[in-house]
């Protein structure tokens, strides 16, 4: 039976959960919402404030980390390594990416993309009810203002986020320096999935949907930063994960 999957379609945490569900072959019906509206949906289902959230067998599984664990339980070992040490290492990396990388890439991407009317129009037009897309378009400056305030998106915040991204990328570059193919062990795990999906807003892999395919969505200094991140070992690694494991 299909499960219900509530998302903001272009959210990288939702992509993390979607990738996990796809990986284990779970059938789901995705209910996409735009920011602000997503809270109405999660409230209605009795989940917290954020997406992704899943309803399966009448139970709510909220938070991408819980959804990955739920998905792995459907096909044990598909995402969480079965070896205890590897599992602990993969989960620790997932935590770092969830807590450090995800908020930083989101703030940095919003800082540069929110003012771009054409890109935002494209990004917010897909996978959500038409009335939401239309309302968002109509009240774009208001909605953009609310997102900016909610996520503290300003020049100083974008710079702090850039530094955080650099720190996490340096950590991943260091792991990859020994030539390993995956971040933990010898096969794909939640560590690879979490890094690639949460870095996606600043790497813009071609496999991404929702109007976010390709670095051309950025201009000027942001485009240059994106190209530089894509060229790092960590950037190349994430792009390879999207190309071969997504
Ligand atoms: N720790 C959460 C973070 C999820 C998250 O931050 N979701 C954002 C979208 S990227 C959200 O739902 N924002 C809407 C809101 O806060 O109203 C997870 O891993 O699922």
C-alpha cells in the first residue's frame, strides 16, 4: 500500500527522505506544499512544524532521519550499515550533515535565489497545488520577507553559512583523501545520501527536479562559488552519488 509523503518539493531534507524511500522501493503519494502552507499540512496530520513527514499504517514518521531509519527497516542494510561500527560512523556523519550542512546550504541558497523572481517562480511552481503557487506568486515579496526573517537570511548569515559549508566540505575532502568510494565502508549508505542531498542546493546536480537543475540558476559571485564547490573532491563525490546512486 502506498504511504503518504508530505513535502516542500524543492527542500533538500525532503530530497533526502525521497531518495531513501526510492532506494528501498517504497511506493508513496507525495503531497507537496510551499513553505508556510506546509505547516498547515503537518499540523493537520498531527506532525511537527517541518517536512518531510510520512504517514504509514496510520503512524506518523516525521523528520528525515526517522524516515531514513523507517525506510531502512523495510530493506535492512540498504541505508544503515549492518556492521555496528560502520553504522555508528554513518549515523554520526548524517548528524553532522543534518545539523551543520543542511541549514547552511539552505540559507546560502536562499540568500542568492530569493531575489531572483524568475528562478523562484520556477522553483515554487512545481509539485504543489496550483492555488499555492499562485498565492505565492501574488504575495512573493511578503512570502520572501517571511522566509528571510524565519531563516535569518542576511549578508552576515550567508557569510557564516559559506564558512560552515567550507568546514564540512573540508571534512569530507579529508575522508575522501584515501581514495575511498563511499564515506563509510565499501557501499552506499545514509552518510553518502545525506551529504549529497543536503549539499544539493549549492551543487545543483542535473538530477534535481523542481526548477533546480543546473548551476545556471545562480549568477555572478554565487555561480563562481557553486562552480568552485562542484570542483572540490567533496563536490565531485556528491555529483557522482547523484549520477550513480540516485
Ligand atoms: N531536522 C528536520 C529538518 C527539516 C526542515 O528543516 N524542513 C524545512 C524545509 S527544508 C521545513 O519544513 N520548513 C518549513 C517550516 O519550518 O515552516 C529533518 O531532518 O527533517
